[in-house]
C-alpha cells in the first residue's frame, strides 16, 4: 500500500500541474506561447520530485512513471472529446484527484519492473507476491497490472502474446441481432440468448443495502462509520455477483456459438443510446455491450470469421428479397411482414437473417444483395 500511496501522490500532482497550466494558458497575454502538460513535462516533474522527496525516492520509479502514462492517456482522451465537440454526456471528463479512502489501488509495471520466478511475482522495490495462478502464462509477459477490486481482492493482469486455438470446421454460419426482450436473437433457435435479468433478481437486496448506506452516510470530511462500511461492502459484493453472473453467461454462450459456427455476422450495436429511453434499466441489465465483446474475443481466440454489420435499417429490410419498408417499425410490432414479397417472420429473426445477407454470408433462400459487413481489425 505504501507503493500505491506514492503513485497516488504522483497522479494527484499531475492533476494539480494540469489545472495550473490550463489556468495559465487561459490568462496568458496575447502572443505568449502556450505551456504544455504532456508526458515529457510530467516526467521532468517526477524527476525533480524524486530528487527533493526521500520518501518518494524510496519507491520504485517504474509504477510512478506508468502512473504518468495512465494520466496522460486519460487527459488526451478528454481533450480529444472536447476537440471533436462530442455532447457533454458522451465526453470523458478530465482526470480528477484520487482520494485516499475512495480510489482503488492499481500499479502498472513494464518488463524492467517485474519478473516471474518459481511461481512468485517479484516487483520493483523488493516486493514479492505469492500468486494463485488461474492458468499458465502462454508466453513471456511484457507488462503486468496489479490492482484491487471493490471487494478487497487483489489481481494480476498480464499482457502476453497468444496463439490462435483453431476449432474444427462446421460449415455453418450464424447471424446475431441484439435486443432487450432477448439479449441475442440468432438465425438458429438453439443459439438464442434469453434475457436472464440478473440485475432484476438482485434489485430488492441492492435497494436495501443502498438505503442502509444512505441512512449512515457520513458528513463531508468525516470518516465513515463501521455500519456504513459494512453496507458499502455488501453493496459492492452484490454488484460484483451480478457482474460475474452476466460475464459467465456471456462467455458460455459465446463459446457455444463459436464452437458451432465457422462464420458469424454480428450487429455492431451501440447500446449507449438506450440509456435515455424507458428501456434503460432493462438494457443495462442485458449487458449487450459486454456480451458482444465476449463473442468477438471468443471468435478471435479460436480463429473464426466474425464480421460486424452496421445496424442501420436492419429492422426495415427484408432478408428474403432485400426490400425496405417505407416506415420504421414501432417496438410494439414484433412481426415483420414484407410488402414486396409477402414474407412473414418474427421481427428479430428477420433482422438476424439481414445480418447474414449484409455480411455476405447469404443463408439458403436469401435473394437480397447488400454491402458486406466489416471484418474485424487484427488484434494488436
């Protein structure tokens, strides 16, 4: 924790320098050059601070330097969003100071800052950790991030190069359409993913713990009571339980889909827009974004052909003849009827078949011709 305290100080110092230079740029005289606050300037600040402060110098330089990299990346993302004039609700905020009792520890080490020997993780600064390995490392790691979650559990996340693990060919293809009634509707009834509603199941307990927190919330500047910390721990535990259930269901479904199909056409759905609708809670509980990510990663891991399809007009196009309706279908209308060829099918099933057509993976009987879906970029 002493190492984290030093890194947290470095982060907060970066925040202070960034705000100071931003204020200086706003009040500078006409014609005066702007002062910058990039990684190079912050590295100089760290070098000077380590020379002046013995307690900071006692810690390893690697995690402190990586803290500056993390800060610079966060600040650059916020500035890019401002430059691109994104709406306020979509912008990443500028980095804020990390408070001692609120911020979760996270330490990043590059190759020269750690080594794995005899099953133990040795970190710069003389720190040696006993690791409960979930699996063997497939190759030599290039970096490791040591962090603590909201439950107080510590984890090590390694960056390694992995090889594709090919699966036997099946000769089958699948189209995937995302939704709220069912998380994933596919062209195969056996591979549909129903909405498990894990969040709804835990809502009653969660509301109880949150009321306990509200009653015991400390005044600003005061330390939290034991009762507040216990309620906070119960809330975090329940949130984590729900998140793990969603993740487990998504990965098992993704594995089954990838195992049974050679090529998969996936709707490139952006679930953020649902956050402003009446379906916000149910959409968040479905975890569409996390499920889509799990499917893409599983397909990449096993060398399957996964294609992302633009979601525009997928509920209006006919998968049989390619005709497009003249009006958008309301969400209450669950059956799609083509006015051109007369084809009738469930709305989401038709959309899943449209994914196949657009991706160039035409199912049997489909006559529509549409632009192919986008291939996934190669993994870095």
